[in-house]
C-alpha cells in the first residue's frame, strides 16, 4: 500500500480490471473470428438444420446436437425449476430465518462442486438405475436431464430466495391483515411480486444447463442422433466441441468454433433476458 | 357524541401484558373500546401504541419472541383463546398501516384481494363489492376508469384510501389505523379524516396518532399511553380540556414527547 500510494493502487486496480475485461473480450472476438467465416462458407442453414455430421466427409450439420442440447435443457428445467422454486418458497417463507441462513449458503456451495463429480454420480448411480428401470443404455438424454436438473437447482433456489426476500414485509403484513393464510399470501401475493426474479433464476438455470459440458459428456452417451426417446443416447453442442476439438483440423475445427458462436449467442440472449428481468424488481400485473 | 347511538363495548382489554423477549412493552392494560366510536391512542414514540393496536388483531403473533398474558375480548370472546380463527379475527378487525401498502397488483385486484382470499369467485359479486368499497372510500369517481392500472402508481393519499377500500371490502367491524396520515400532506390528511367521520357510522375505529390536533379533531375517546402504561382514558374533550392526570396535561401541552 505505502509503496504505491492511493493513486498507484487505483491505477493498478484499473489495469487489472481492464485486462480482465479485455481478455474476455478477446476470447469472444477470437471465437467469432475463427467461427464466423465458416458459417458463411458452409451456409448457416445447412449448418443449423442438417442432420448430417460427418467431419471426415466434409458434412457439418449440427441439428442433432441442437436438438439434444434443447431436450436435455428442457428436461433439466422440468426437473430443476419446479423443485428449485418450491425449495426456495419453503426456505424463504416457511423456515425460520436462522435456519434459512444456514441452509442457503450450503445450497449455494453445491454450485461449487466440480461438475465432474456430478457426472461421476450420474455414471455410477443414475445410469444403472435408468437402465434397470426403463431399459436402454442408461447413459441417455434422461440421465443428462436429471443430472443437469440437480446441477441448476442451486442457481434457481438461490436467486429465487433472494427475490422472495426482497418482497417488502409490508405486503405480507397487508395480506395477513386481510385474513389471508400464510400459504394464500405466498401464492396470491409474494410469488407474484417476486415473479421477475423467479423468472430470471429459471433463465439463468437454462443458460447453465445449455453451457454445462463435463457432466453431460459423462452421462448422455454421446451418440450423434436426433433423440426420439428420453432413453436414447445423445450428444449436446458443448459435448461435441469438447470431444472433437483435440483432433479437429481445417474445416472441422472451424465448424466446432462456429458451434461455439451459436452457443455464445444463445447464452448471451438468455443472460440478457435474465438481467432485464432481475432489474425489473416488482412486476406489476 | 350522538345520543342516538347506544354506547356499548365491542372490545374489552383486560390486564394485557405484552413482552418482546424480556422487554415488557405493555403493562397490565385494561380499557374498553366503544362500538361505532373513534378511539385515539396518543403518547410519545415508543410508548406501545402500535404494539397495543397490533395485539387487537393478533398481528403481533408474526413477531418471534412475543409473549402475551391477559385477555382481549371481542364481542365477549377472547381472541387469544385457542378456539379463535385468526383469519376470521383479522377479517373482523382490519388494519390500515402507517405507510400505505397497496399490493403490486392492479387497483381492482387490490380491492378484491380479501374477497378472493375468502373464496369469492363470482365476477359479478367481486365487481359489485369492489365498486361499493371504492365508493365508500371516496375513490370511485377518480379510479373507475383505471381499475386495471397498477395501484402503486397512485398518489400516496389515494393509495392509503385504497388500503381502506380494500379493507372495507371484507366487511370488518373494527378498523385499526396506525398513524394512517403520517405519510400524507395536510390536504390529503384532512380527506382521510373526513372519511373517518363518514366511516364511523358503520364501523368502530381505533387510531394511533402522533398528532394531537388530529386526535382532538377526529376522536370521541382518547387514551394516553406512556412507557407501556395506560395513563388516562376518557372523552376526547375531557382529555384535551381538563385532563385528570398531570402527565397527560404535560404531554398535550407539549412539555414532553
Ligand atoms: N418487534 C419488536 N421487538 C422488540 N421490541 C419492540 C418491537 N416492536 C416494538 N418494540 C419496542 O416496544 C416498545 C413500543 O413500541 P411501539 O408499540 O412500536 O411504540 P409506538 O407505536 O408507541 O411508537 C418500544 O420500546 C419498541 O422499541
Ligand atoms: Mg408506532
């Protein structure tokens, strides 16, 4: 501190901040430089809508991966969002503050568990159960959806709790004073007032689900196929990049970068929607 | 006081003690609230006015660590008896808060909130009571064309009267008001006070106020509280012209508080 002085510290911090931001910016620029030319060379429509992914034959249709990412994400949301929201309502409204203050950080800690661990549990515990109960290979779209559903729950719970707790006590008091029960207050008022935050938590969860790679590679089986049943093996966009990047060259490599561009755009859109929703604190019906 | 009204108690408070943890906020309070009268609670900040008011519809139950002994009889029935339905109690004894707290919903949805809570579904019934409530709170003419606008966009005094309308919709017998005008300017305040006079025909009102002029303007009876004790409770006219206790006199003449 003494060495640099007030001004020096400030300058140092701004250099650090600036380099961090420019590094992120450079990554984005890099992905686009590597991926965009391919999109125009190969044709956006063929790239997105063809089901023919045979890099050795120069065929780069990522539709099966798009479908897989979409269905895995949707399944994860169907599992993770209701459970996460229910958990958030329970913790924010029906549990003493002291208990909530212990459980919430614990749940947030779940988000810090490396995804390879979730994948490991998926392979060892979940996939065999699915195979035994429903048949099929076990490593499947369903396994991916369940594991991702669990992985996004901390995000959904944590942001939903924050938005429920941000609803002023005066609203709740007003509702209770009109003879509402606690549960009526929650579903007629508090969740409505917290709607934007809850929606944001779901959208951020979607972003996580689409972006997740390692756990998905481990549990979905990775066949390049348009899924016709949740029990089939699928390969998501992220899994495809991770699995093939190490040996891809030429057009193949460019196609993977273009896949990255697609993911990048989808995630940016989801996150922008979420941040708009979060900023709009109280939604008025 | 109108002679035609038969004076009787609607609420009887008997030896009420209230503790927040170790701290005793109300000390053996006994007083009765007269039917269809306006009773004002006055006293310096922190003397327990809000606490007493909130113990009349059991809003204090929401605060952890509150302990209450004694009785509050509503029409002869102890509201702290385990047989008391709290939701029913709160519909009978409604509350208007210090800061207007309309819900972040439309004006219409605010007014019918309590009805929906009570399970009323019929649109025509909701519409009818909604219009009646807004009329009773003198809001119908201003708001009838924007019933589906957000309530939070109304000016503060309309918000407060909307909170009153929302309450009237559930047909309470008693209305508790905790400094209902403290967030309002003088003109809006006098509108709310006029409204209180009108409501007195049909409802019993208990109002906490910081403002002694307000107490003397609107109330029939006044209770003076000081550090958790009820010091004096009498006709408003008597309290403000010939108080029986020295402390009351000091307070209303502005020597402390
Ligand atoms: N939730 C609470 N927990 C602990 N003490 C409280 C609480 N609410 C009020 N008190 C205390 O009880 C006393 C009476 O408060 P209150 O009824 O709000 O007074 P008033 O409305 O007359 O200003 C004050 O000393 C206040 O600090
Ligand atoms: Mg008060």
